[in-house]
C-alpha cells in the first residue's frame, strides 16, 4: 500500500480528506489522505546493504548468497490549486553487486498525474513507468521505499493512486534477470450528471519491452466507459464496459477482450475503502498459428483498504486476460496481494506484504493449443526504527518463489526460490511547503 509523506505539524489537525476518484475509474480508490497537507515536495535518500541468494532468478537447487549495495533517491511532489491537482513520485538509483559487477544495474520508477476538475467535467491525465533489471513482481531493489507488486501500482505516494491491473502491463511471472521497460499512459474524462450520478470514459496505452530477445514484447490498448450512481453517503453502484486489445510484436498474434463489470463501492473517509467488480468477458483471437476463435471467461477486481489509529491494511485481487509477462502470447492471470503496516511504538514500526499470482497460457497462443502455467509468490517483512526527525533505520527480508507447471519446459528444474536479507538507512527532511 502506498505511503503518503508525513504531514507538517501545523496541518495535522485538518482531519482526513476524502478520496474523490470515481468507482469505475482507472485508479483504485483509497481511504483518503491523513491530513489537510496540500502543496509540498519531499526528497529522500536511502542506502541499502543486502544479501541475495539467487541474483539471476534461476531455477537452481541451492542458495548462493552474494552481497550488494543499492543507493536510491526519491522525490514526491503534490500541488493543489482550486481546479487542478498535480502529483509526482519518482524513485531511481543503482544496484552494485560486490563480487559480480556484471549485474550492476540502474532502476527507475515514475508516476505522474494531472487532474483538472470543473463544475461538471473532469479530466485526468497520468503515466506510470518503470525501467527495471528484473520483473516488478516482488521486486525489492527499492528497499524500504516499498515494493512494486505485480504491476506499476505499488509503492507510489504523493496522492497517486494504484492503477487498476486492467490498465497495467502484466509482470507477474518471474522471467529472469534482464532490463525491461513497462509503461502505461492513461486519459480519463468524467461527467457529473447530478450530485449522485457520474459517467467515466477511460483510454490507456500500455507497453512492455525486454532487453532479452527471447522474451515477448507486447502492447495493450484499453477503452472503457462507466456509470456510477451514489446510493447513500457511503455506497456507490456502477457498471463498466470496455475492450482490451493485445498485440505481440513480430508474432502475427493478437486478441481483443470485451468485458462488462458490475461494481460496488463503499467508502468512509479516513477509515475504509471497499471496491468490488465482476462480470463476463469474451476474447476474440486472430493468429497465424491457429487461425481465429473465441473464448469466454470471467473477470473480477476487488480492493479493500482499512485504516486504524496505528495500522493500515490493503488487500487486492484481480482476474483478467493479460499479455503474459513476456513468456506467453496471452494469459489468464489471477493475482492476490496484501499489505499491512503498523506503528508498534513511538520509534518502531513494522510491515508485511505477501503476494501471489497464477498465470495460465492461452491455448490459442500456441501452435499445438497446449496450455501451461506459472505459480509465483513473494513475501516481504520489514521493521523500521526512527532515529530522529530526518533518518530511519530499516531491517528487511523478502522471499520470491515460482513453480513452473505442466506444459512448461525448464532445463534446470521447475522451482525457483530467492531470499534477500537487507538493512539500510533512509534520510528524509520534513515536507517542504510549496506555498
């Protein structure tokens, strides 16, 4: 779950600010911000030392720990005017392996959102991008700044919402070491027909590109239209229709998935945000391998966020047709993720963050029509101690593992396991007001 920067003391009494994102929008709704802090910039710097048991993300039978160092900088910005809101979050740095400099790498993640809200009309333009040396699923290279989960939604702050996985290039299979670029550009138009009714129209373009030529580059375009109706102060119903169009570069294969979702949301500012969506989907395939055809599936998405006085919890589940993470020409993907953060004492806090994904290859994307699957999971746990106003000490552990099911050929076994132990220092000033 994204962590918003700490609010200045003179604004902390403003109370929670409700999240006004639409139920059928591209960004997941939250419980709202903790305070009235509006215009700020927060830079921070992290130094992180860790031991990595499987630096190549290989299917091996033993652990071979090597040590590494990462240096990561972060910049979070939010600027709110009467009708405009700008949010930016950037993290970037480098990994340096002490005994294997060939694995030294840079890593970048950026999120940007500009929202314009009039009396009835609203416009949101956004972008999420990553440049990483390995898959984003459970990626721990940013240390205590947070993991990325399976897409590009996790780890963002500064008022940025997590993207619905429908709009994110899928990276929930551990496809080995190698640079990859993931990006999703979003445009969303809203119209409030009344105080209780709202329409949304959303378009996105996502891409996934790999340095490794054996992996499959993909493009994904999504067009969706939705209607939201507020039934009570806290409850909203909606319906969403859309089409997701997948294309695989140089393959002659692609497919379009038309879907309908019925949605329900409940939101209590500062405490609870619950979104549920599910419905049927029909996929139409066009392939030089197996001709054309149709398949029918169910799609679903659920997001729960709950906030206590000392704790925050986030739980999300999604089931969609995806591009296959560079290993499949399309997949049916189930993904489940949990995050829990708790302030233990005045100086100590802890967090846990497990995730699981199941990817089944679409049989239409193979010459033989055979299926195959990967089951991947990760778990992260960390504890943080505040040293003073401007520095924290962190201890972290992360686990990644994957099992290749029947229909998948792996020369060195079917199970991948990776352990990473780390400690680091995070240096940060208080929020710098922009007003």
